[in-house]
C-alpha cells in the first residue's frame, strides 16, 4: 500500500511516498538522500526520536542546563526518558557534552549537557 | 480590624485618590478601600487622557464648574505631583453646516462657563495648528491638554500615602451597616470601621450608594474601545482632534496624542451590562479605523500596537434616558457619608475640584484641623530615556542600575523598575510596574522585557513564581517551576 | 564623553554577529567590538535547546546553544572584544554608536557598523485579537524563554495560534513538560512552518492542526479560561456561524517575526516594506554608507546555518570596505513577480558572483524559478516543492549576467 512520510532527519523534510507491504519498504519516491529510505524503514518497525529538555542546576544565576540525547530512542519511551531526566540535579561547573545520564534506561543513548554553566 | 477611621474612601480611581490627597491636608485618620490590586484599574485608567476645557457641559453644572476649575490649576498640580502634562490645546473639527452650528453652540456654552480663548478657525489656521487633522474648520480650545491619567492617579495616591493615608487593596465592599454613629464596611476580606464614608466607586457608585441607604441611582455602562498607534505616527499629531458633537452632545471617535508620543484612536460607545467585561470586539475595531481616519490621516492598520476599552459610568435618568450631572452630596438618609455618583468624563479634569467639595461637605459638620506635616509635593520616577546624555552619565555613575536597560523599546532601566517595584503603595503586580514605568508598552509589548520583570518581582519581593500576578486578583502568570 | 574610534562595531551577539566577527578576524580586521544586551553571547539560540542546528555547516545535529558555543569559542580564542549587558540606544548616519552599560555611557565612532539585532515577535495587540486581556497569553518565544531559561512553567491546558516553527516547537516542548496542548490553529490554508516539525512536534504527540482557522475571542477575567475559534474564508476573514469554543488556561501566539530595525531607522537605513528589513546590495550594505545588515534583522531565516553563511559573506565585504574605504556601487535592481515575496539582495553591481535568497508567497509543486534579464532567462532552478516556510537560494555567476539591466525573478 501507499503511505506518505515527512522525513525528519534533516531540515529538508522531504515528503516521501512509500510503497510498503507489512513492515517492508518496497520502494520510495521523494527522498533527496539515502537516509530517507532508512527513516521510513525505521518508522515501520520502531519509530525513533530525539528529545531536548532541561535539567535542574543548583546555581544562583542559571537554574537550568539544556540537555539532549546522543542517539535517538524509541518514540514510545519518550516520557519514560523524560521522567529519568526530571530526577537529576546537577551542580556547576557543567560543560557541553558532559554526560548527565549514561545509557538512559538501557536505550543506547546518553543524555548530555548542551550548554556550559560556570560556577 | 478595630481601629475606627475618621474617613474611609471606597475606590481609588482618580477621584478616590484625589479625595484621599485632599483629606490628608487635615488631621484625620484616612483609609482607602480598593477592590483591585492597584489604583486606577477601571475607568480612570481607560480613557483618552485629556485635560478638558469645559465647554461641553451645561453652564452651572458640577461638570462645568469642576472641569474649568481643574483645567485652570493643572500646571501647578502637575508641578506639585511631578506628573507629565502638556497644555497642547485641542481642535474640535467639523465638515458640514450642522457641524458649524454645533461648534458655535459649544463655543457659547464654553464662554458662559468661563473657558478662555475659544475661537472658530478655518482650514488654513487648522493646518497650521495640526496638519494631520481632518476637518474643514474647527473650534480651537487653547487651554485643553493631555496627561497620563494613570501616572496622575498614582501621584495623587502616593502623595496621599506620604501624608498618612493607608491603602487597602483587594478589598471589595460587599456591605455597609451603621451602628452607634459608626459605619461598618464589610469587604470580601475583612471589616473596617469609620466615622465618615466617601463613595468614590465609579462604575459601582450606585451600588455603594444603595448600601449606604441612598437609593434611586442608575449607572449606565457605556463601553468605549480604543486603538493605540505607534510613536512613529505620534509625531504627526500635535493635539487632540475631536469631531464636532452631534445632536446628543458627547464626542465620537477622536484622535488624541499621549504625553509619551503614541496616539489613541477612539472611543466608540456601546451600552453594556457587564461592568467587568473589558473585552475588545471586532466590529468596533473596524469602525474605529474608519472614524479615526476622518480625524487623523495617519491611521493605518500597520501602526496599531494594541487596543483596550473603558466603560463610562454615566448616571442616567431611567425614565428619560437622559445623562445626568455629577452627583456630590451628603444626605440625611446616610449621615456622615459623602456620595459621589456618576463621575465619568470630565472626571480626571474634575478630580481635585470634586475632592475639595467633598472636604467642604465634611467641614459643614465638623471642624477640620490642618495636618501640619502635609506636603503637597510628590516626586515621581525619573524617566531615564528623556534625560540628556550628561544626566544619563551622572545617573549611571550614581547607581549602576541605570546602566542596565530592561525594556529596550521604551529605554527603561533597572533602576526605574526597582523604584516601581518598591512603590510606597505596596502594589506588586506586573501591570503595576508597567503603568508606572512604561515597560512593555512599546512595539514588542513585553516580548523582550516581561521575563525580566517577572524575575525582578520574584527577587525583590521574595515571591514564588506562582505568586506573581499579572494585574487582577487571580491573574497568576505561572503554574510553577519546570524543575526543582 | 570620550569617543572611541573603532573599525567595526557589531550590534548583536547572536549567530549572525558572532559569525561576522569571526570571519572579519580571519580576513585580517583586528579592531572589532560586539555589543550584546544580554549577559551572555549567543542571541536567540540560547533558548533554542532543540536540535536541528548545524546540519549543513557542521554535518551533525546540534542544539542551539551548542551551535552558538562553537562561534563563541572562536571569538574567545581569537580575542575578539565584546561587551555584554550593554544596550545600544542610538546609532547615527555618521556611524556613531551610543551604548548604555553599567560602566556608563559609551560612544564609539565606527568605520563600519554591522546590524545583527535579530527580530521580535508579532504581538497580540498588533493583530488585534478580540476579547479580554487576562494573564496566560504568551508569545511562543517568550514562553520558550520562561521554560528554557527561567525555569518557569507558563500553563497546563494550551491552545496555540500559528503553525510557524516556533509555535510547533513550543507545542512539543510544553507537552514534554506535562502540559496538554489541545490544538494548533493556523489562519493560512497551509501550515506555515517546516513539514518536519508538523511530524515531530504535532503528529508525534497527537496534537491536531487546523488550517484556515483563527481565534476570534479570548475569554477569562483574570487568567485565560478559553478561546473561541472560527474558520476563515479565502480572504482570511472569520466565517460567521463556524465558532467553536475551547477551554484552556494558556494561549500561545506564534504569529510571525518582525526584524528589529528601530536602530536602523534611527540611522536612516531604508527598509524594504516586504521584508521589514533593510534594503541591501550584494555586499549586505544598506542604503547608509558603511552600515551593513545580516541575519534575522535583514530577513527572517529558517535555518541558522544560512545565517552564518550570510554573515560571513557580509564580513568579507566589510573587510574589503575597511581596507578600500568604499565598495562597488550597486545599481542593478532585482524585482520579482507577485508569486515571490522578496529577494535579498535587492540590488547588485553585476561585477561579482552572487546568491539570491527569496521566498515564494504560497506553496508551489513542480515549479521553475526563472531569473530574467531583459526578458531572457539567465538562470533557472527547478523545484519539486517550494513553500513560504523554506528560503530558496539561487546562485548567480557574474558570467550569467548579460547586461546591467534590471533582474527579475519569477515563478514560471
């Protein structure tokens, strides 16, 4: 059957038309690069997403540090990961790429800081 | 509370605040009960900001007497209270023969009321006075002017406070009883006792009047909507431009410059039931554009910054529908109560003259001793943006908070905001700071500075995020922290 | 007041200003200062904590703060002077820059001024949404600042007006923090943000998007209690009888960005009515000699990587300007047909390769963008899909130009 996808891998947001049978991609049209097909294939078996949010910092001037994931995680685990992130409190100094949670919930992605926070 | 006040004033709009200030010239314990969380939240803050000349009111009426008196003294008042005021003059313009008849009529009334300098002028003269004004001819009123009604009310209230008056915010009066010559004023929070009551409740003045035992007044709420135009076009308008009154009197949509350089277009007029609904409506907005363009040729959609509305508390004769004069009285049904009902336009212009007449009513019954410590002068918050570069440098050197600009659109510094946050009335809302400093009034409408204002309020007043209020009671801005 | 001479003053330390500063230094210009009103450099990227930045430039997906940190690190390494917590309050046509800071009033006499002040959001007042004015109505960028920088949550039951990228990003952000975003309404007949955001911000979280709708009333005395929504016709006017009520405690507005050009106007820079940004030539020079503009203050961008490229191209020109004292006069105007909203630049010299940035006014499928001179097509770009939300760039070589006649860009 025919299904439409908007690829979210890059800002191009290619609108892809895919011929699928069950969870197999038969053919696709509309992708500007090879990642488009990989995206559709992944969407069919186990949609993956990245999230960005904030972690509490015990600091007078800057109360939050922004964080994101190093790898995508299953879409249906987003809120589980959010709950883990909400439990964390950090103290300055914090540097970009500092690992805040290693391998969160065993999903093969770290949570890393995306901002420097000075003492 | 157990204290028995000498005087309690209900309402802290421009009239209540003026009454408080005038009464504070005497040795009296005075309190003001205000239902909102700041002064000037209702009618007093929602109008054209005009100091009226006094030519549209019936000769001998309170409206006429008080507006002419208030107009004459305002240079001195503005100096004492340190409030912005420009005696710009005003033109009332016309296009048709019946407009001319109307202008001649009001010129005659004005002269009978003692308004100086009124003249009928032609298009040529009108162009010279204000080239953006519409109209083929006009009546020119040189004594009219513009002011900031909010700052004026704040100044009156602060001066009253400095002279000993206490202000109680968030107190809505829900009942009044009288026992042993003492009034008990029951509010939604607590009960106050006083020997004298002054009703300055504006839109609710008929309601309070009934609670006092003086029945029979009906307030008709006439809602008027306004647009605020960008300062970019403000520089084209020198003075208020009003249309010649129609057969029912009263002014339709006009164009008014503000003391800060914006332009107000409005108001229209529609009778409403709900005195608490200041919502602005689409149909009114469309009409304001059309009517506004007749008065001021620079009215364009792209210059609109925001809109707002006010509700005029007109005292009406329920049988004839006629609009009545101000009521300022003391009646036997309510001994020691001074009743002000139906104070709509020219309420701002008339505020101090009305206040003095209220004092006179009390003086009829009691000897008033002067308050030796009374100081008529009050200092406002210095406007950094208006100072010369030299003065700016001095200010920053004295206080580095003048070197931190919080509101970029209006160039308002942290020093000014701190003064507003720590105002002597104890007002703690975001709108309270906005109205005292002009923050959030520019093009971005707080897009840049609102987050900082909220932060300053929390820091300076030791508040949690959930305690920060926008304006009214219950106007919580935030649901809590994101983390922690 | 002691006036300090400066070769280049950069107003705004966001992505455009930072990229310009770094490139200027690489081109040998030493005497630079960046003026930034916040306490830190980084501009709007400080609050854009989501990823998607840097895909073309760094070939990796970064969050906003990470992207700007790369440039801030270079600024520090190169020892480029910057002043934070300082606000420019005046800019004259003679390139005098007056700054208010805690240290006092500073005044620079600049040889060149680079305007990189970014943009502001269109407000509720500017679009005159009827109804009351309770607490709980927030512009999307303001809500983003509260949530991501100030650790403050603005509401629980949310309606969003405007399907621009910021609105959609905030729909996701607020949902992640436990709010219930009930719907996004868009007045146009198509979404105004990038399609990938519709997927990853709305569809992923089952947030419905209704196009051709607008909010016709805000309700609530002290705090927002609900809104009225109507369908709109092809002229974007509400259709009577289509009103629906929604309960909510928060209304987020994402109704457009306006380049922040108040200082530019003070300086006499002529603005383009279509972009609300400056009219510039291929050197990004405005109509005031020695005053240049790039980034969101020039035209609203969707992808920050292109902001950096634009600012770097500007810096190359400014470096040339500083060394030569002047730049080539640009008198070839670029105009468009009615399908295209604008081009940057608006005029060129015809003596250099250049890049034309443009946007279409409405979505097109399978279209061609033709660049014409004297009715002859000198360049064509074929596009499967062109939408207003995505800026289109057309490279023109000097050799493509046939004459010094006006250039016209059309959708064929």
